[in-house]
C-alpha cells in the first residue's frame, strides 16, 4: 500500500532536483559566456600594452611607435 508521505516527498525531491538542474545549467552558460567575452577582450589589449612599454623604455622611437600603433588598430 502506498503511503502518501513517501509519494509527496518523492515529488518534492524531484522538484528540487529539477530546479537545481536549471540553476546549474544557467551558471555554466553564464560562466562560459563570461570566459569567452573576457578572453576576447583581453587578447587585443596585450599587444598595445607591450608597444607602450617598449616606447616607454626607449626601445622604439615615436615614428616606429605611431606606425605600429596604426598597424595594431587596423589602419
């Protein structure tokens, strides 16, 4: 014979697990999106930082800096 308490408890656990599944899925999608946008945004900044550091150290002159900067910006 079925006991109503065990059936109701089973449905409650199934609902909780379903909710946790969706929360986990949303968290994973958000993490992947954040990783993808951060990795693309950071990739373009590093060459410019290196160029500025080389110019600041005096390794390249103003003309070479401007030329490489124009090249990095796609112009």
